[in-house]
C-alpha cells in the first residue's frame, strides 16, 4: 500500500514538472514572438521613416528642378526675422530692364534659392538722378538689415561702394562691372571683389555675325554717354568684328555710331525718334547697347521693319526684331562670386579685379535662339576656338574717340 502511494506521488510530481516546463516554454515562445513583432514593427517604422525622408528629399529636389529660370523665383521675399543674407543694389534704370540689372539680380535669386538663403533688392532713391548719397544709403540699409554679401551693379557705384566697404569691413561687396577699390591711404579693400567682363569679345562676335549674315548698314546706340567702360568695349568690339567680316567677304559696311540719349540708360521718345530716322534712311540693324534703351530701339525697329542686336542677356524672348544678342554671363558670374563667400573661398576674389571672357565661357552669342541663317553655328564655333587659342585677338583698349577711328571696309558715321 505504501509502495502504491509513493508511486502515485512520484507520478504526480513528474506530471507537475512536465506541466511547469510546458508552461515556461509557452511563455518563452510568447515573449520571443512579442519581441519579434516589436523588432519587426521597429524595422518597419525605421523603413517608413527612411522612405518618408527620401520622399521629402525627392520632393524638394523636384521642387528645385521645377524652377526653369530666375523668372520663376519671386523678386521679393520675406525672411522670418526680417534680415537678409544677400542684398542687391541696382544700377540706374529699372530692376526689370531685361538687361544689366535684371541679369545680375537673376544671379542673386538663383544662388539664394538653390542654397536656402534670403535676399532683397534695393533701388537707390531718385532713380536715374540718384546721387552717391542715395547709393550709399541703400548700401547702409542692406548692411544694417543683416546682409552678409551685398552685390552692387554698375561702375557708377564706385564712390558709394568705397565708403560702404570702409564703414562695414565685415560685409563682403561684389562690384559687378567693377574693379578692385582702395581706401584713402591706397590700401586695397579686401572685402570688395571687382567682377568685369571682356565685352569686346561678344561685341566682336555680334559685329562679325551680322555682317556675315548679309547686313551692310548697321547702327550702334550705346548707354552711359560714352563714359561706361562696358558699353565702350562692346562698341569697339562690334566695330572690329564688322571690319573682319567685311574684309573676309569683300564688302563695304557703314555704321551709325552714337551715345546720344543714352546717358541714363533709359528709354525715351527722343531715342526712339533718332533710331526710327536711322531705319528710314537705310540702316538695317541696330546694336541696342544700354539697358532700358532697348525698349525704344525695339519700338523703332518694329515700326520700320528693322532688326536689333540685344545686349548683356539673350533678348530674343522680348521681341521678334532681335536677331541675336551680345551676351555676358551676368547671372552665372554673380552666383559664382556669391558662392566664393559662402564656400569659404572669398580670398580668391576679394581685393582683386577679375575679368571674365571666352576662356571662362562668360561671353558669347546665344546659338539656340538666334535667327541667323547665313552665319552658322559652325562659323561661330570657329571664331570662338580662334579666340580661345589666341590665334584671334580682339583689342580691348578702346580709343578716346571712335570718330577718329579708320577702317578699310567700315565707314563710321559718328552721330552726336
């Protein structure tokens, strides 16, 4: 009997232990299952977060890619704290002049947009009658509102820019169509970068192209009254290119050449009347070399079935009268110079005069949009290559008086 009871107790203990082991194993399996689910959910959450981040980056990239040009970016923007990273001080004329001011500001907008920076433009008071004090006040406003870089357009900014650079040594100034500046003791201002262009090269291309196209009665209407070095280089290059093409073709060319009604770079009834008279008397195409003067010259061309050469930027989008444009890379050069500061490479350009030309891909003609038929892209590329390798040289030292120039195949009618 006792043996039977002992056997029964032993069997109960064995079954109890088996039940306990079974319960423990089940709990372990459940725990492991829960941990596996949690790990899987964590991995899925991480994957979803990564996918969301990648989608956001893709969306941001697509948003930037959708901006086809600076025209798609607002001219004014408001920063959260009311300060601005980059400021632009306009030259005389309008911001939207379809030329110098607009091309420079496009570079500001594009760089700021692509790099998440804030920007603002300032137009000095009194418009075309702006004084050095007006320009200086605009620069002070830019600096006081936090601008790290101030882009100033046009040689007329020199005096005001010199004063502002001295007053704000921690602000970097980019002088477009400018040069290195110095304080009253002759020390170079290292916070000023002068960026200029070899406009004589693109002027040469334009002169050569239109004569090769078949035009033999040309006009040049320049801004700045003959004191603007960029316009002078454009005009002198234009004459040289016309002479070279005329010699190659064995033809004679006449050019009406004038600085009248262009001192302020503005459109005017007087300018339009003069250019209309040129067309009426046989001029076939006019180089509109002076910002908003373009509007008056295009209007005269449209009235007289004439043709126009644009300047600084591709102006073919503005009028069907535009055959081609003598361009310089205002937008790209401005963005490049701003980038020098934000990339920590300001010393490359600060305190120096930088001149950009064909070897920098900074000047030329717009082959995709011109309406030239007899002068081919291949012809243009030959000229471009010759200028790059030095076998063709365009003189940049324009004379004091164009009226005193003589050519073998070009006759200049100097209008004053």
